C-alpha cells in the first residue's frame, strides 16, 4: 500500500529533474530491507507515470542485498546466512549478536535516461 | 523462469511460496546482490542484456557493493564506478546492447534518496521540537494493541504532573481524538485516507495546529500497522512499539523492521496472561534478537500493573530532552 506514496515521490522527483524532457528509463536502487515490494513499486510506477514525462518509461530496480557487520570484531556476516528475518544471525568469528546493518536499506534514484529536447 | 532467456526466478511477491509473474526476474550475483529487472517479451531486442553481463562479471563483496554505482549507458557500453576503498583491478567488456534506439538519449545521474523530502521535513520537525524541549514519541503497533487505551490512562494519571498532547493517526474517523479529548488533553486527528502510515509533513501540519507546550510530551499515535510506519521518520525523539499479549509472541520476528526501528517495546494487556499462551519472556527475547538495544516494559492499563515503570520512563525521557534543549 505504501508503495504508491513512494512511487509518487519517485515520479515527482524524476519529473522535476527532467525539466520537461521525456524520460525513457529510470534506475532505482532498492535494498531488500526497505519493507517495499519491487513488484508493487513497478505496478504503481506504470500507473503513476501516466500523463507525466515518465509515461511509458522503463523502471529498472537494482536490488541491494542485506549486509551485516559485527560491531564487536568487524567481520561481515555471510550473506547466505542472512535469512528474511535476519534472526539467529550471529558473528561467525566471535559469536556476537550485535550486528550492524551495512546495506539493504538503500532507496535511491540513481539515474534517468532522457530524450533530449528537439 | 523467464521464457525468453531462461534465467532466474522473479521478485518479491510470493503466494504460498509460489512466485508470481513471468516478465520480471532476478539475477543473483556472486556476491549475493540481486538484480531484478523487467523486459518486454513481445520484443526480444528490448531485453536489457547489460544486467546479465553485470551478473556474470562481478564478484565483489557486499561491503563494496553497498557503495558501488552501476549504470548501464544506453547505446554504447556500460560502466560503473566503485567506492574509494575498492582496491582490486578488473576489466569489464563493453558489449553493445541488442537494443538500439533511433534517437540519441542522454543519461542523467540523480543520486537522490527517494525519502529525502520526508527526511528533510522530519529533521525540521525534530529541530523545532527539540528547541521547545518537547518529547515527541512515535507509538506504533498493529491495530487493537491498546495504544489509545494506554494514552487515555496515561493522560488521566499524569494530567496534573506533565503537560501532554496527542496527534492521532487513523485512516478514517476522529473517534480516537475524541477519546483523547475526553481526558481533557489536546489532540489533533490526522486521517490518512488511503495511506497506511503517518509521514513527516502530516506531523508538521499537525504541529502548526497543536503547537505543543514547552517541556511537554507529544504522543504521536501512528496508524495501526506494523509494516510501513517503520519506514518513515517523523522527527520523533523516540519510537515505541506496542505489543499486546493477545497477539503472538513471535511478532518481533515476523515484523523485524518495526521492532528494529524502536527504542522501547511495551507489552500491554498483561492482566490477560493467565488466559493466553503468550510468553512475555519469549516476546522480549525475540525483540532483542532483531534489536539487541531495545528496552522492554510490561504493563496493563486495566489492572494498572507496570504503569509506574512506564511513567518513570516518560519522566526520564522528558528529563533527557530538557537537558538536551538547554545544551
């Protein structure tokens, strides 16, 4: 449900930056821990883009996996051991449960491809 | 599986574990990064080949991935840049994409955080609240956990001691604000309509109406929802997640975003513990598993048990805010 609001933001920011040029493609970087569903964002994107300079544009979502680093010894958690809930993840080196998130919460518009004005 | 290129499985939505849709799929890079993309199957030429190439060529660790920038440049090749500490050499074959556009296009780097606007307003709220020594608490829970009942009891019990006001977020009705006003406290109701959470600009507008007194407590009762309110900073001083014993003690594991984002968890309705299978110790252990720093309090609005600790917590937080606003 909140993907609609997020996508409106996306379309508003890109429209503003496009300065009237038609936008053909947008690259969105999205961490897997943002509580957003890529499919829902894509669905909203096509609808929200209607009637804007983004109409018909392709949305490319670059997913960033969750990365955790141990606060005690600095070791990075093995990505294969990070489950959906990230529960029971402890540092393989020192067994600490204090893991700091290093990636997975990104939500950035990386770039857009625009058609130059005629 | 993608019928055109035969690769991958698709994205996030799964029903009973089954993935949906055939036109979007993901590639898992050697370093665990997943790339999800879509392509038009009516036209093979539109397939974004660059993503496949990227998937094949990379083997970076997660830490460098977090800072790396990957941008396919249409019509030519693809390039990417790495974070400064990225210390190894490698080459990327420039492969012309199969897709050729008839018009020249221009690539514009944006590097804009999508929630930037919300974040800016939240920061503005936080500064405005801090200046006045207002303790703003963002209360979040699933619907029916007892947020409003807790507030009504708190407002009644501490009315003579601490000035307090409330921002009520609900999709519809002003029922909750009326319950709050019945205690004599000031309240503003925000109806989000289709929205499932409060955003910083909503709080900003509410603050204009409410203008909370200096040195007061401002309770922000978010929309009953354990998912997206976690994503939106409002400018609060602290986040409180309310979990009632009539829910499951595994909720912190099921909704880790929410429990990870909160500083305090209140277990409510503990007078009902004899009648339910909820294990408060397990709930707290689960909360600490997703968020080792979270503080936990148990209370019952009906019996009054544990309320003294909650009130003490409020006083010490208010003291903290007062100290910071002087400094």
